């Protein structure tokens, strides 16, 4: 299970994380809108994805967003 946070147009993620409703957070990384990790060295990723050990609709991802 994963959740992806969107910084919205004109902003990019400089960091982020996740909050598991149950289980554990397994990974957290800058991504595209589908949750795929962006290539190393990519600039201005708009999304941040968190992966969790269990599927729960209450799992959340968050991003720290700044203007481009």
C-alpha cells in the first residue's frame, strides 16, 4: 500500500514522509503522480510517496513543499 502527496502546480517537494494508520512505513521518497520514484538528481519533484507494510485507507503521505 502506498500514498502520494501532491505539492500542486508551481511547487516542489523538498522532503516528506508518511503516517501509517497500522503497520509500518517501509519507504518514503520523491516520486511522480503514480508513486514511482524519480531518478536520482531530478529537480523539482512535485510529489512525495510513502509505502506501508499494510493496506489501510487511513495511511497518509505528506510533503514539504516550496515554490519552484
